[in-house]
């Protein structure tokens, strides 16, 4: 037997009223609630898609912790205390390296602005990003006066070292299909241009029959371009910066996803802020995550040796 339950949509801060048909403990239909005084029966495509949310296969219901290359379910208390400890450590060591991305709730909901301000104050970071539109300007000014720093109108998640998503990883939880649109279009533009540029280079090189991909390193790869480079047989160069492009933690993230073959790491030394010790710092990051000395050696030494040894003039001095 089915029953109809009035509720409201959580997919954005419109909180439109919905009527849910529930049968056997499962939601079978979702409709706009004509009795809701605010939305009067309106339900946008995102709201309609939320019917998939509660029963989505693989939807994480408990926190998961990365241990080496595996994910383990942990208790909420453990997750919260460990995240708190990590945030405290980050705050001590890299206060300005923490960025808080506050989603569109900042624009619609004054409670979102207060929550974001509380997080920013707690973490001590002045880096608060939001997709806030001009119609939320008054709240923006209020948040700025609380935080004591300018709040950029655009997010920069593509370059942030750490992004704290309060509540859930929306992509991972498979919420409504447009939920991931909270990543601002500026960041998406950045990703798109980087992908296009990499594809251009890869296609150009592949169109020349005389080019052996195994003898080519395409440098400055990032998370959204590395796989396209490796898939075509090229070497991927990860240039390490302390504050932009690939930081040591992001580089190790890429290794965890893409494996250890045909990847080369180097530290930047250019017009941006550079760190000549970025490579050893990446080795330390690998060891912190539990990777063996042999793994570190392959990435940082054996891989470059293998690549450079393709030149007959190259040899490693015997010590
Ligand atoms: S996602 Fe659509 S249906 Fe849901 S609250 Fe927002 S506007 Fe309303």
C-alpha cells in the first residue's frame, strides 16, 4: 500500500514543497506540492531528479577514511575527531593554505552566510570562496565584515589545496545531477581550457607517425589532464609548486589514481612561487601515506632514469 507524505526538496535553498509517494519503504514518485505556499506546486528538474537520491546504489551512508589506497568505513565520532585534528594541524602550519568554499546557500540563505563565517573564523583563513551572485551582495558584505576579509565572487576550487565540503561530497553521494554545478563556471572554464590544450598537444603529437610517445613528456599535467596523456602512451610530467598547480599532496593523489608508470615529478623554478624542495617534500608525503621506499624510489629516481636512458648518451654515474 502506498502513502503520500508532504516534505520539501533539499537540493537547493528554494526548499520547494514536494509530495512523496512511498511504497514498501521506497519513494516511488515525487511531485510538487500545490499546497506549499512558497512553491505552489513548482518542482524543477533538479528537484525531480532527487527521487534517485535516497536509494542510489553506492551512496555512502557512513564516513569513509582513506588508508593507503583503500577506503575504510569508520564511525562518525572517529571521522569528526580526526578531521578536527587534521584541520587544527593545517591551521597551525598553513592557515592561508586553507580555502573554504561556501556553496550557493550563501546567496539564498542567511544561515549559510553565518555558517560560512563561523567556519572561516574557526579555521582562521581569509580564503572564502563562493559562487555568490550580485543579488546576494548585502549578505556578502555582512560576511566580509564578520570575516574581516574580502570574499571573492568566484571560487577557485581548481587550485585549492584542500576543499571542505560541509555536509557531503555531492559527486560521491550522487545527489541530483545538477548539484555538481556548485563548482563555479570559472573553475569549469579553467578545467575545460586545460583539457582542450592538452588534447590539442596530444592529438598533434599523435598525428606525427615519427613521434614515439614513450620518448615524450607532456609536462604540467593536473588531475583533469593526466589520464588523457597517459592513455596515449606519453609520459606525464607533474611540476610541483607550493601554492598553485600541483602541490605535493595533489601529486600523490594523482599517483594513487593513475599508478606509477610513465610519471615524472619535478619542482618548479619559475616566475610563480616555487620550492626547490618540492620533490623531497612529495617523497615525505608518500611516506606519510604509507607508501614504501621502493615506491618512492621508482617515482622519483627509476622513472626518470628509464626515460632518460632512451638516449644512448645518458648514463647514471656509478657511486
Ligand atoms: S532544486 Fe528545484 S525543486 Fe528543489 S528546492 Fe531548488 S528550485 Fe525547488
